[in-house]
C-alpha cells in the first residue's frame, strides 16, 4: 500500500470538472474519510453531505469509480484502482454543488407513487392485528427498511433513459403499501401503473445489486406489475 | 444483469428488423429455390447462424424476465443470466452442427 | 399492454422452441424448395401452428420496440403508437402471406 491516494473529485454544478487531490492513506480508511480529509485539510470549499458516518442514514451516498455507494461504508482498499479514486455526486439527479445532489425529484416521485401510508382507523378503534409471520407482513418486511438514500435511483438505467420514470425506491415503497391490508389508498395502483411507473422497469436489477439495505426493488416492482394486471382483469383499475 | 438485459433488447431489435426480410423470402413461393441457392453462400450461412443465436438469446433473456416477474422473489433468480446464456450456447451449437 | 406482451412472450417461448428444433432437424445436410414444400404444402396442423406464431409475433414485436423508441430515440406520443401499429400490421400481413405460401 503506497502512502498516498490520488483522488479526482467533481467540482462545480452540472458544468464543472474533476479536481485532483493527494490524500494520505490510513488503515481501514473509507471514502468518506478521504472526502472529509480533503475538505478539512486541503480545500474547505468542497461541498458534500454526511451525517451518521456509520451506515445508518444514507446521507453520504455518492458515485465512487462509477458506482453509487454509501461512502462511509466503502473501504478505499476495496475500490481504489492503482491508488486512484474518482468521486462524483449521485447520478440521475441535478447537482447542487460538487458532491451534493438535489434530492427533490427523488422525493417528488415518492409522493407521485403514493408513497405514504393512508390509514382509516382513529384513536377510538382497536389496534389492527397483523401476524408478523403472515404472508402480507413478510412481503412488506422484505421491502420496508428503505431509508431513501437514492442509491438505487442513481443505479437505475431506466431512470437515466426516461426522466418521467418514478424509480425503484418510490415504486418499492408503493408496493409495501399496496400489500398492506390497513392501507386505504385505492388510487395508488393507478398512480404506479403505466409508462412512468412499474411497467417501465426492465429488470436490469441494478437497484437490487446496489441497495445497501439488501432490498430488492425489482421484486416489489414485479409485485406491482402483477397487482396492476390483476386489477385490470378484474375491472378494478 | 444489466448486460443480459441489454443483449435481450438488442437481439429483440435485430430480430424485429430481420423478420420482415424472413417473411418476404418465404412468401416468394415458387422462386424459393433460387433464393435457397443464394442461401448456400457461407456468409449467408453465418447470418442464419447469427439469427438463430439472436433468437435463442432473446428467448433466454425473456424467460429470465418472466421468471422474475411471475415467480416470488428468490436469490437464485439473479443467476438466471447464466442459465439464459447456457441455453443460447446450446442452441447455437445445435444449429452449427446441423449445417 | 403488459399483459399482452407477457402472454405473447409465453406463447412465443413455446413456438420458438418448436420452430428452432424443427429447423435444426430439417436443415441437416441442406435443403431445396422441393424438399420443403413436399413436407409443408397442405399441412393444416403446421398451418395453424404458424398462424398462431405469426400473430403472436405481430403483437410482441411492436410492444417490445415501444420502450426502445421512448428510451433510446426519445420518441413519444401518437406518432410512435401509429408507427408501431403499422409495423404490427405489416408483420401480420407479410407473415400470413409467407405462411400461406409455404403451407397452403
């Protein structure tokens, strides 16, 4: 292991360029360590995001050597090529500055997909009884841990090719709600169907490959495809 | 995974472009012998083998899509790419041997 | 459209397998028009099979090309739908013409 790492970092907005830095290597160094070192010791004007730095919040997601990752959970040893690293903001999102991506479209699409729970019970009602081992709950549990980090969205080719596409995260969340027997939003299936919805997914599985929480949005989207088809055949869409 | 999907798409486009030609040739009826003599040429034979491989590739990729969309999610579904490739190889070999 | 695409895909999976196996079997050692027609002319079973095959293709190919046009060519809207419909009809017409030439 050589003593320094050559790091190329994206600077600027949509128009900008890569800037090179030399960063001393440390044992067990993560890419977030590297970016933090640059900002604290080499160039204080570098803009980047992080919060927990322990792989819980998803704020530090960036593109490392072409692949979207959580930089706090990416060891330099695993990804450095010939002592070099290239760090860019998340793909498929507008760049605010340097390594900071504008997450607004990501969350707008979440809303458009009907991504929030719509319950009908009140304080006066008794608890809903859902068995943890029931098929419904197991299906939901497989997709519920999403923290909206945007890695899947950045990895998705269809998002890149079709700006209207709602994306894997929004659709995965919609799936967990469609399956939920407590949810009362009957419009959600219509919101997620069609050319901008679940039917645009071509099962590349990039989202599933890259999700740091090991969720498979592809599976959720496949579920939506089947649910929409069933609703259409039942005349319920 | 993405490569499989890309091959699936490209083979589909190629087949969509090839099919009208295929139908046109078959529709020639009595003039088929003349056309068939033309197909004896090695370059055409290679083209035919290519079409068979494209068809098998598209079928393999398509079966992968159907498996992921209609069956419950399993980890082994990620390996479908390899199975699809095996099918393609098999078909290509069979056709090459038959020529 | 998704249903039509997946249904035609499943049908084609069968048709294509049969077609490939038949072609590989028939092509062994070369082919002439006479040989082909001796086996196919007047064969109602194969006529029916290939009619189903052609119609499934006429459904499957245009729907398959649709996302390619949107995502790679940036083509949307009515003109795209009309072009794809025309392509489907072309495939159906040319396909049936070929089927009748070989099997009728």
